[in-house]
C-alpha cells in the first residue's frame, strides 16, 4: 500500500514539475524595448526618484541593441487624508493616495509613447505608538510605489 502511495505522489510531483517548464517572467529584460536617454522629475521628488531609479535600473539591464531611447517625465503628488475619527476627534484611519503623471517620448522623434496618470491608494489604521503609525505609512507608500512602477512597466513594455 505504501509503494502505491509513493508512486502516486512521485507521479504527481513529476507532472507538476513538467507543467512549469514554459515559465517566462513578465518583467524580464527581454521584454524591455527602451532605454532612458533623458529624464525630469517633479512634485514629490523622493518618490519620483524611486520610481525613476527602478525604471532606469531595468532599462540599463537591457542588452537589446534595437531598444528605443526615451525621455521620461515623472511628476508625483502624495495626499494623506484622515478617513475615520473617534468621538474625541482622534484619527483612527488614514487614506494615502499617490498620483503619478508619466510622460514618455521617443528621444529621437519626440513621438509620444506614454502620457498617462496613475492613481494608487490604500488605507491604514493608526497605532497607539506614533512610530508604529509612521512605519505603517512608509510600508503603504512602498506598496503604492511598487504598484505604480508595475503599471508603468506594463504599458512601456507593450509600446
């Protein structure tokens, strides 16, 4: 009985391993057909620089000689609003919204590749300790930056 169970488990493991052989990552450097030739940053420069550096690092890893040079403009605005307050007026929950305007143009022809606004938002609860609230806020901002970066990357890789 144990031999049959081991054979079945081994067979299922072999089938599942073979099912993953055609895997290709979405964000591989093979799909990236651009290199950043020039850039400008506006708004919340700290967040805009993070998004730019992620895009720039990915474009530098591109080994495709046919990649298009682009000029990219990133403008980020961050808004933090209180959404829930208790009866004493103490804030219990915040909503963080990140609006990113991205303009990407062909460096040689000045043709528009991307001109779009990306809006990401998330809510988070406050903690008794202010430092814990700040840590949570920073984590939410990182998640919003990553979401925006992935959306920009998907659109740029399609064009």
